[in-house]
């Protein structure tokens, strides 16, 4: 491993982290602004121009709070849980490609993804299945019945929805014939996005993504009306900030993955006909990828402020009796269509 | 028969130049990282440093696997045991990865660390098994039986490993990066071994149906 290679890899990781963390800050601002628009309010407008610096003020406030750990808590696991959450949320983005062709940097061509691995789709599934540990361990280590209930709910919810998530992805893999995210995006050239080819799979994957990120209408692990705050009831200060960060980082990861798998990733329809230079094309592709991710993020927040929370039995019924059969039917349907087309 | 001793070594050690030039496509193996991470296809890594890096990965992950494995059976709290078992599975996944079997590595994380252990944690938390302070009453006879049994199994394992390392073809090592990909495994499962594979899936289906029937509890 030569020095320049390591340097480029580190640079990519640092850029990704910086972009995600800054986006989280602005995402919190937009969450509050969008909720204000939807509820006919103004939203944060005091700190900085149009309230743009509000998230930084919030972060500072959180950092200055006292870190309270319950006396009967398991101190090590209590501290470990938020770290697990945030690292898993950030790691999944490593396989998402953001442009179509390599960039030249320091005299060598650099692929526009941190790790282009053969099993990209499975890597994302593996990380999302590990994501539950942060909430579960946090809920258990707090030694509080509300936290424990939140942790239990999160594990039950994630097990139920991971199945539909994996099954809906199989349709995409069948069409593409590869688990590599780069090839999945290349396969969606023009308007042949997977959302067109896989409408049922898209809907089931989208719903499962909401459940996996614990966003409303599926935020039962932290349902504040029933569980005070769920798994993070006993968390304060920076540990709470990490959980908060992880929730939004998860949302960014889910949006980027949905954009990559179903919305064509960095594909811009008709881009090759414009006759742009390679550099401009790459810039357009990165822009398209970011725009699609941003649209998905807006959708996440739009849904949060439009749809009320599910009841626990409704959540389980939806997961096992609607989503699971629908995802299975999607596989059979895709197989039949592929059989007759080929 | 000439006994060709091939000591264990992480497979990636003998790199052919062909492998390096295509490594961009295929692996997550640590030695390949520079080419994966940067996408460069021309960086040829000096083999000596590579060996040390993959050996280091092997040592760290196998030590983690052994230590966490011991901790799993010695902790008194069920939850701690389960958490160490998760770490153990992750260390095993890293070992698979260092053998270039990235498909197996990821499946190991999804199935064992991700699905089964979540269920185990779920049950432990549901039953709320706190530190129950199991009185460790001594059962010398049982201990003796356990030690004997363990020694027997260890003997079988050592024998198997020695036998395997004798007939270990070096061509397998060279193609490890190709064998470990999902397409290669899919090819094997659905072409060469399709009958045993389908038999296993029917068996599992029967087990699922049986579990559902038992769970319904409509027996007189």
C-alpha cells in the first residue's frame, strides 16, 4: 500500500464524514423549518440569518450540559451504545458511488466511491442489520423500564422489516445481475430507473427504510407519548447528541441508498447528448446524485409531519402480513417478466 | 506420496501480477485496499509489506476471536456473553475477509451477527436475565466429562487440519479472490450443487412449517 493511495483513501473518508456531519446540522434546521411550514408556523429564525445557525447553537448547548448516567446503569455499555449507532450509520455510505467515471487526482485515476466491493448490496444490508445493536444495548444498559421497552421494540421492529428490505432488494439484483452498486447504477441508464422497473419493490423498500431508520410513522422505539423517550430516555449531553446525530446520519444513508438503488444514482438522462467535457459530466453526475438524495431527505421529513405514528400491532401486521408477501410477490413477478423478456 | 507441507498462511500472500491488475474488481482483501480505495490499477504493492499487513490482520482478528470465545463461556451475565459472541462473529468475518471470501464474510455478519444474535439479545432482554449470580456449584464428574469430551474434539480438529493442510492445493490459493465472489458462489450453488442446495432449502421449509404448526398450539 503506497503513501499516495492511503492519502487519497483517507481524504475521501474525511470528505464524506465532513459532508455528512455538516448535512446533519442543516438537516435538523430544515426538519424544524419544514415542520413549521407544514404547521403554518415560522420556525427557528433568531440565531443567524433566517435562523441558519440554530443547529450549531443547539449542539453547543448539548455539549455544555452535564452528562448524567443513572446509578444502576452499566457504565461501559451505556457509553458504547451511541458510538455503535453513529459508526454503523456512517460506515454504510462507504459503498455508495457518487459519479460515473474516475477523477484524476495527484496524477492517478480515483474512483468516485470509498470502497467498490463485489457485495455492495449485502454490505449495506449487513450494516443495517447491525444498526439495531446501538438502540438495544443503549436501552438495556440504562436500567430503566422505558429504555428497555424502547430497546425491545427496536429489535422487534428491525427484525421484522429487515426481511422485507432484503427481499425487495432481490428484485433489483435480479434485474441487474450484480450486487455491485456501481453496476446497479450503470444499469439504470436514461429513464430506465429501478423505480420504473420495480414499483412494488420500491414501495416496500421505502417503507422498510422508514422502519429501519426509526422515523415517524415508525418511531416506536422512542415513542415519547408512551415511553418517555424510549431507548434514549437516560441519555444526556454528548451521548444524546451522538444518538441524535446517528438518527439523522441514518436518514442520509437511507436516502443515498434509495437514490442509488431506485432513482438512478448519479445517472442524468440525456447527459451524453449534451456533449460536455468529462469534468463537467462528473460534476453534473455528482449534482444529480446529491439532488436525488436531497429529494429523498425532504420526503422523509414531509412524511414525518404528515402521517401519525403506527400502533405496535399495526406495525407488526403491516410488516408481516402486507410488506412481506408483497416483497415475495415482487420477486416472483420479476422472475416471470425476466423469463418472458429474455 | 510426497507430503508437501504447506503451512497456513493468509491466502493473499502469493500474488500473481494478474490478480493485482484486476483486484479493483474483486476484493476487499486488506492487501488490495490501496487498489480498491483509490481505483488505481497500476499500483503494484511490494509483497514483503503486504505479508506483514495481512499477517497482522490475521493475528489481531484471530486473537480477538479466541479471547471473545473464551469470554462468551466465562461471563456470568447472559447479556455480556451474547455481546462477546457478536464480537466473536465479527472477528470471524474479518478472518473470512482476509481469506478473500467476501461473500461469506458479509453473510456471516448478516445471518449470525445481525439476525440470530439480535434474536438472542431480544430474548435475554425480554426475560430480563440480570446478573442472577448463578451459584457455581462444583460438579467434578461433569467437569471431568466436559474436559475429556473437549480434548477429544480438539484431537479430531487437529487431525483434520493436519490432513487438510497436506492436500491443500496451491492453485486454490491463487484463485481465492475469484472463488470468494458472489457470482462464483452462486455458480457453484445453482449449477454444481443445485440438488443438495434445493434439498437443504426444502428441509428448512419443512422446519418452518413445523415451527408454525407447533406455535399455533391447537392440540386437544
